[in-house]
C-alpha cells in the first residue's frame, strides 16, 4: 500500500477510553502474570492505533498546512491527546505498584519502569488544559513559519527555498537574502515574541503545578533522561567552549581567506567556497536513485529498508507552498512504516537531510519488533543513528556530488564541528530563559546576543539590525516546540564523530557496530547504549578534546585553498 492510501479515520475517543479503562482494571489488580501481560499488550495495541492516526494527521498537515480537513484533524488531536495522557499516567502508575512487578521487569525490561517513574512526575490530570494550550501554541508557531512568503529577485519563496540565495556565490545576493529573511521575522516579531512568552510562562506554570522549582528539570524528565542532569550538561558545554570554539574560530578564519574577505559578515558564513558550495548534481528523483544504489550496496539490511520505503512512497522531499519547514522522521506503528519528511532546495543540505532522516528511519525499522516504548531511544541517542548515517554514506558520496566530493567532505566535517557551539548556545539560552521565566522579550533577545558573542565570537551581523539585537533564535523551531531537545544533537554529534573515526579505520566493523546499536532501539538508556557500542561518554571531561584530535588532523590535511 502506498502512503497516500493509508486510511485515516478519526478515532472514537469514547471507545478508546472504555477499552483503556477495561484493561487498566486488570493491571495492578492482583491478576495473574499472564492476564496482566495480555492486558499490557492490548494497551500497547490501543496506543499504536491512536499513534498511527495521530501521525497520519501530523504528516499530512505538515505536507500541506492549507488543507482544511487535516488542519481540523490536527486541532482535534491538539485538543484531545492531553485528555488521553491520563490513561498513560494511570497505566504506568499501575505497572509500578503491580504485585507482579519483579516478573514484569524480567519480561518487559527494567528501563520501562525507570522511565515510568520519571513520567509519573511529568503529568497530572490538573495540567490537561495547559498541555492543550501548549500544543496549540506550538502548532501556531509552525503555521507562522510556514506562512512565509518572501519576495526576492522577482520570485516569492518560503524559508526553505531561500537557502540557495543565502549561500549564493554573489556576496550582495547573500547579503540581500539574509536581510529579506530577517525582514520576514522582523515583520512578525510581535507574534513570535507573544507565542514564546506564552509558552515560557505556561511551561513554568505546569512545572509549579507538578511540584518542580521551574521548567528546567521537567524539560529533562519529559525526555526520559535517566542518567544525566543539567550539571552534567553544563560540564559538557564547558568542554565545547574550551575545545571546540577555538577550532571553529580557526575554521571561520580559513573560510574568510578562501573567500578573500578581510571582514566576513554573518551572511558570508553560509558560503564555504568562492567556487560555490558543493551541490548535488541532479534533482530530487536523481538523488533518490543514488540513495537507492548506496543503500543497496551498503548492506543487506539497508537494501531491504530502502526498498520498503520507496515501494510505499514513504518519503516526501519536495519543498512546496503551504508545506511546513524543516525535516523529520516519524513512525506509523500499524503499518510498521517509518516516514521521511524534508524540503529539498538544491543545496548539499538535501543529501544531509536524506541520509540523516534515513538514519532515524533505518533505526526504527530495525527496532520495529521491540516493545513500543523501546522502538525509539531517547532523543540524544536517536540522533546518533541519524548523524552517523551521514558519515557512513561517505564511500558513496561521490555519486551525489561528483566533482564536488572533496569539497563536500571537508565542508560536511567542518560544518558538523562548527555546529557544536551553536547547539550548546541554544541549550544555555533555554536554561537561562526557563531559570528566569520573568525575562521580557527584549531581555531574551539581549541574552541570546550575549551568548552568541561567547560561543560564536566571529558572528558579525553588519547592517542587519534585527539579528544584531538578538532575533536569530526565532527561526529555531526546537526552542518553541521541544525545549531542551537541541543539546541532544550535539551529544549525538560527538558520538557520531566516533563512528566517523571507526569508519576511517575499519568500515565493516563500524557498520556492524552501528547495526547492533540500531537493533537495541531504546531498550537501554543513553549511557547504556554508549557502553554497549563502546562509545566514549561526552560528559566525561577530556572526551571532546580526545575526539577532536583526528578531526582536526583531517581538516588540517586538506588544502582548502584549491577547493
């Protein structure tokens, strides 16, 4: 069945509620282990049914935000999913006190219970109204981003479609493109400020109602982080500041020399080479054919996966009007199907996002037979699969970039390193915002610009007054929709670099290790997965310093002046 034929029927909530209540009456009631396990499996099946319909709506709404039917259905889920969370809350509560708990832990794994104890802290029926409002505000942000219609050089573009102009070889085109994009955000400044201000205050209220001091620890607990806290993350951010910011400053200086610029401005940073950034040498259909060849040759497992995805049209890659920005991978449990969403725009990002989201999709495809709670790991571990897949693609990258291959590899690795300071900047910004929820919109922008000067000291906005006053973060959707998620990308990047190092040394061993990690899904915690894969812990002082050595050596070995 093709994705377009996957049937959607609005769930009958009363039926789901009564079915849930019937199963919950058995769990934790003193029933036999076998009876309890059967009820647990039926709860998982009910959740899978509901999740499948919710994901279908979310995907189809994000593909076309102007489709009135799916817009209404998205509103239905935004309104009603929080009401159903109380059943998940009750389910976990009953599991935790079950007389059969010891046996259930043997059957289901102890991590489900450990995360369950965290989840108990993050929900009470009293916060349902706030959760509904949080969903609505996140959806409002997505629609605001998708509404961008930027007039530029005789055309009208959305934010994704502006990317080629922002990295254009002509400096004045880049300059004007940045100002045009900033112009959109500046024109909607009050809307972005209002949405975020309401979200911060709402999340602070939720945290207080749940017994937290503020939203910070609640943000961590929502993501099921069982083996590290904000102190560990601060220690990690300090490593990035000490060991990565100087390297990125050097790489930026090298870029300025390549571009022949005495004083590079922010609009110069998206261009890496005077000869132009590396670009894929064909359209979306051509790139998909190259991806098919790559995954067929990479391993039997990746070959099976890519055929499954393409046979069912489980990729939506074209950028088009009304489509929301960004890229993601999600999963439709009842169809046992991952789905990849992206916005191709003719830049190297097309290949990055295709391999990145394919990494997520391949992982969940390998974990389909695990318990629903273990299909995905927590976010920081999930991003290891996606970022590592970008590097595992290197032996085939010439298929996409041809004469730009050396340029792409240098740019990909340098870009991945250069991302780390920005990633921890986003994280520190959020710690400060949620630690001080009374900050005004102007104070938040000042805070952002202060942190930019710490982590990105080379960023000079020139005559872009909107960005100079600290407005860049408006475009970072995670800050609005998934607070404290963004650090996960950087933690995963440090782990993915280890796969890049392994892959340089022994391609087969690296791929075997990666496949084994994918098959574990989320059956272990973040640090548990790292231990299983013999990956170094990013929170341990010295880890970043050690990992960056071979990366620096590779980048230093490249004569980038000829690229």
